[in-house]
């Protein structure tokens, strides 16, 4: 079923489609690559894998498959799932398809890691669900809650499937394998950049639900199918230092020669590893390389100020700008607008740059960047996304991409960019977490079904062909791949059993314990789960903060140069409730704890010579902490409920409330959650002994206006805002008690009443829940319930 395709067929006109379908395409004919795939995608229902160069028009292939589904399922409800590696790519598809598919009556829903309960409800009404592997993994781990939804899935679209070999590839692999189980009749279409072993992906997906042993239809297209030819150059420099400052300095010194070699008086994008380096590189180019090209820019720049950022405004007059997430949205949009209008020639940027912003020359200045709290190599997906901005169709007739790296990595990137690096699985690195999730879902119910599940993965396909890659230890003439696979599966299940995350019944059936279910539901790493399960009883909030900081999810956190002084100043500030010993401020545990406490205390950053440069990094690190900490604290609560540890549950619940609101529970600052209440307004309220939402709700409009010196009518907003915040009263009534020689039983009735004038069902875009906790004086948990 594999086809290595060459040029030659007659392009197919879009007029072959019904008028209604043709309207979503803004061109008269499909290109050569799209025409070759047309019959398979639009006139058949088999699975397909297409490997094609970046910029060759692969998105149209997804759309043809969607039209086929629309034809086949015309009289029934259906769902189409689109999975892409990043939220930015998902959002680009969402915006595009919302506009173009509306004429077909198709609705799109955007489901990402930060989607609210309100958006989940909207997504359920969507025909096309656009999501990342991680979010779809999280959703399908609760697929029994969405049983009806899953039965409606008829088409799964997998974009950039070659990310299977990257760090996040295990999640994509598991999600696709799971969808083959819970939506067995769904069709799978996978698109990839040029790779040498696309046939392995075709073998993994199978031809269709009825012929899994046959491979999917495979097309592999060469560079000749790229509509705009892209010249790629990889320059390796003999640099032996790991010091990022020295690397930056060396790359900057080589940039002018590279620009001289490839400059065509057309726009240039230079990708830099950090926000700081975008600024420094832009300054260097403005002072040196651009000086000799003033004539080119003489008629480009408009007089006057264009940017809020002073340095950016000054640099832009030289035709150079920088672009990163630390700039205001207004400045970022203006940079992009002026670049498209050729008023700026060079942008030095990080990966936050708009995906659709085109250039003639793209330079990737170093192949490592500061990602998720540490220096990491760019993934192949990252590289293709950055290079994909060079020579975009409709903007240019050719493009150039330059990769600057160290000499020892030059051949690696030449292989990647020529499509010669084999895609391997990385599922084995996270097998214990994913096997637990499948046991929890009951897709695995015993050792044999676990082995069967493992044989349905891409890992199995690659283990058969390249066993040495996976270190599975085949020794002796009689040991086969199958033996090693069985051993891997058995040993992994045994780890879960020993850890009491999975248990075995008398009939040798596997089932998740409460710990296993919590680990799967909240997406917790195995070692983190073991830490949570083994913590002592009666944990204080300080203890819980320490345990959170020790989570494997934060193991890549590091103190950057000069940051320890910054965090020691934070630690010494009055707002830190649980200060650390100075000697302990050296690892990721301390950094996580101080980021959380600083945020919840609504503190001000320390001010000293050079402190300002750490503020931007603090915000980036805080975003990473908040990605994980809500899930982690909820898992701790579940663990402590299971161990009937009332003290730990109570303190964890209080910390969870604080994390949700980003302010300490029961602190004097709670009114800061109301829009428009800043430090000055808060001080006025506190001086009048207005400390809580209930206190504020009890005031009248005239009292608020008098206290805050507001014009008549302006006080109403504060009452309206406080009314949106849920307030409850709890009453408890004893119904009776019975005693015997060993115990006392008490029957109680608990009533929870909402004090708001109108019922508040959601807050901060999340559904409200009420927790009910009963604890004995010795700290033992008697009862815990959650209710909506």
C-alpha cells in the first residue's frame, strides 16, 4: 500500500466537488500532491499516512477527508478529532476552520489544557474538536464520562505525527492506540514531515478497523513537491563551551557573514533562544550590519513613535525589531504589521512569533533554547515550524533557512532536515504511567490484555525492527522480541502492584486502586505518586508546599545565573509565610515553594541593582508551576482522604483554594480578587474594617462611594462584582446519637446555603464544588464528600 510518488499527474480541478464543498477552497485546482491523494482521501474510507515536505499544502488533505466524512455520515451525528502538537498550531486551525467550515454547517471546538468547563460544554456541541495530545489524553482518560461522545468519533486527524520520537510523543502514541480501542470504526489520517520510516506508522495504524494487520495507505513525497523551493544550510562551529553567554557571543559574531551570504533585500527572521538574546542580537545588528544598508530603509520607516517599549522603538528606526512574549500585545502586533509592510527588515524573536508571518530568510541562531525551565534542544517539530516561515507560498518564489549549531551537532541536524532521521517510539520511557491509565480505563484487565495492548502500539512496531534502541536486553539464542516484550510488560505491571497503584483480584484481574485512579485522573508521574503516598500524617501547609516542590514534574527547574540572590530577597520579605533556610535555596524545591508563596501573598518584587532582569523569568517559571500545581494538590487531597488523614486533607484543601484564587485563604488581601481593587483601595477598606466579601456585600452604594471618594453611581460596580463571587453559609443540626460499649454514632444534617442574591454556578470559568469534611480532635478523618 506504499507509494513513493513522482511528479506527473494532471492536477485535479476543484470543480469535481459539489458546489457546496468547493466553496471552502479558494483556488481553482489542487496541487500535484493533493491531486495524487485525492482518490484515497475523498473517495475511500481507508486509513492513510502522508509524508510530505513542510509548506506543500498538507492541510487540504485533512479537509478532503473531512468532506468524505460529511458525505458518508450525512444523515447522522458525528465527531472529527484533530490532534496537533501545540496550542498555537491548534488555534491557527481553529480560526481558519471556524471561518471556512461554517458554510458547511460544521462547528469547531477548541479543547486545550486550559479549557474551562464552559468551553468543554461548547466542544460537546462541535462537529470538529481541535486539541493537543495531552488534552485529548486527559479527556479520554475519563472517556466513560463521555461515552456518547466517543461513539460519535468517525475521523481522527493527526498532524505532525513524526513528533512520536519527541519527548511528548509517548502521549500521542497512547492517545491514538486508545482511540483505536474506544472508537474502533474511526478513520485515521496522519500527516508527517519527510521521514525515512513512514511505513512503520502505516503499519501501526492499519488499513481500517476490519483490516488492522494490513498497513494504511502510504504516500511519500519528496522536496520536488514543495511549491516554493527552500534552500537549507546547516553551519556547525567548533565551540566547546557549554556556557550560554559564550555561545550567544560566538553566534552573534557569525551572523553578519551569514546575512551577507543569503541577503536578497527581503524580510529576515532570526530565532533566538531567550527573550534577552532577542534584544541583544537586535542591538548588535542595528549597530553593525544595518548601518551599511540605510539606503534600503530610507523610505520604509514612518516618522514618530510606534512602540510602547522604548528600546524597541529606537531599534525599529534602523529597520530591526525584537519580538517575544514579554512585550505588550500592542507592540507584538505592531512589529508583525510593520514587518509585513516592509517597514522592518529584520525581526529577532522567540517561538512566540505568529505562525503565519512569512520571511525570505530564516536563521535559527543556535539549536538550544530555554524551554520549561531549562536549556533544551529544539525538537524536529520546532525546527520545521521555524523554517516553515521561509519562502511561504503567495509571498515568495523561494526561501532560505539557516541553522547555526555546534560542530558536533551539525550532522544530526543535516539528517533531520533532510528527512533521514528515523522516527522511534519513546513510550517505554513513560510506560508505567500509561499502563496504569489503561488499567484504570479497563482497556487492560489482566496481564494478557496488557501484552495485547502493548502489541497495538508504535513501540511494538519499532521494537521488532530496531530492538537495540529500546534496551530490552535480548540475550541467548532462544530469547525473542516477543519474550522481551512480555518481560517488559510483566515487570512494569509488577512495579504498579508493589506500589499499591494496581491490585490483582482472586481471578487475576487487574484493577486500579484509589491511588492508581487519582494518578491517572490528575496526570501524575509515577515517582511523584510514590512521594505523595509515602508522606507522613498531619502535614502542615509548609509540609505540603515542600512535597509539591519535590514533584518530578519540576525536576528540570534550575536557578539561572544571579537568580539565587533574587529568591533569597523574596524569602526574606515579610509576605513569605513559610520562609526557608538560606542554605536550602539551591534547588527546584525551594524555587517552586517561593514562587507559590510570592504569588499567593500578592507580593512586590525585590528591588536592587540588576533585579529587574529576573522578573520576566519569574513570570515564565510561575506559568510552568501553575500548569502542574492544581493537579498535584488535588492528587494529594485524594491520597490523604484514602489514608484518613484529616489534618493533611484540611490543610491541602485550604492550599488548593488559595492556589485557585492565587491569594492566601483568609488573608487580609482577599478583596484584591475584585476587579479594580488595588493596594490603595484595599487599604481604605481595611481601615474601615471591611475585610471579607461578606463585609463588602453588606455595604450600601453611598457608603462605598464616600469611603473611596467616588463619583455618584460608581460604587455600584463593587457590589455587582462581589455578587459574582460565591458566598456560603453552613449550618449543622444533630439528629440524634447512639452509644454502645465501644463507640458513639451521631447522625447530623448539614445544610449549605448560598448567600448570593442570584445563584452562582461558575466562578473563574469553573464549576463550583462544595467540600464537606468531618475530622476528630486527634486528626482522624471521619467523612469527606464533594458536591456540586
